[in-house]
């Protein structure tokens, strides 16, 4: 199986490296040619155009930012129209479920299966091959693609039809933002009660009150510089969740309010 991949950023590049490490045949393409230089001395080959990549590959992964970015790469570039019947398109970006559903309808016309397969675990998870992949789409396409996903992931789950993976990712990210707010409040209250924050964090990390949010408030993840880079994307993801929740008839939930409070707290730390 030949794998194509577009989106060689903070997550995509180490995902490609994991696939190469496992001996997969990988073809890459990037808007900026300098982005591919990281792979100059690897087994990866570079396609001249998205169309050339699509025509050559059995599974194509997309890991670019935003709904517009995904549509441009998949549709406007000619990638989808060049893919062969029976091949698979996997959208690893975090986008609205409706975006993936619309792509699946277009792909069906050319015999291509679409999997929405957003990822969780951060850059470290991508580099270490411990990501979580949340997949929506046809069961048969999922089974054909699972082994590829497992080269960069520790957990690969199919959650339902196209769009289910994106819905799960939006819920996951919103819960993380909410947990950050709760954790900040817990540390503040603990300090008022005479408990040093670093000690309380150590306790929570090993106790039932802890959550993965603890891993995202250290010096690497809660520094103003890091937050100024990442908060715009966090807000976009939250806005997608709000839109999805409203359409599902569950607006203004406790989860939504807590997540918004968490994001505003991070904005304050970043000085945004």
C-alpha cells in the first residue's frame, strides 16, 4: 500500500516519520517546497502536485488547518478528482463533521471512501507514536486503513459514520478546556488553604481528582508565548463545538460554559 500525505506541520511531519519508521511507502506534497526538505534523506518521495500524489496512492492523509484549508487541498487542488476508485481519503485535521460529510458525498462520485480521522495527543504523541485516532466512516475502509494509523497511534477507534470522529474530537477538546479551568481554580483554592501548587499538582497527578489537563499547564504548555500561538486554534475548535452543540439542540451546557471560562483564563495568562 502506498500512502500519500499532505500537511507536514507540527503533527503531520512526525506522523510521516512514524510511517517511514515502520517501513511504509510514503509520498508527500507541500505548498512550500522547503517544508519537504526534512525528508530529503529518507525513503519518502515528493510528488510534484496534489493530483500526482492522489493518482499514485492507495490512502491519502490530510493534516492541514481548518475547514477551508481541507477543502482547498482536497477539492480545489484536484487531489480528489485524481484519486482512483477504491482508494481512501483520511482527514486528520480537526474540522466540522459537516465538512467531512460533504467531502464524502463528492468522493463517492469518484469511488473514493472518506474517513474523518482527527488525532489527539500533541506533538509528543505524534513523535512517539502514541496518538489517539478517532475515526468516522465506512467500516471496510477503516479496516483497510487501521494498520497505517497504528504506526503513529496507540489507540485507533471507529466511532460511527463519517463525521463521528470529528464530533468526538470536538467534545474531547472542549472537555480539556473545561478541565483546565477547573484545575486552575483548584490550584488557586488550594493555595489559599496553604497548599503549595506544585505539591498539589503532584498529588492530583496520582489521584482520582486529576485529569490530562495537568499535562497541559506546565512551562511548555502554559507559557505566554506558547499560548499566543495556540489559543487562536483552541478558540476555533471551541467555536466548532458550540455550532455542533446548537445544531444538536444542546446549547449552553455546563461543559460549554466551563470550557469558555478555561479558554478565557488562558487568554489572561497569555496577555491576549
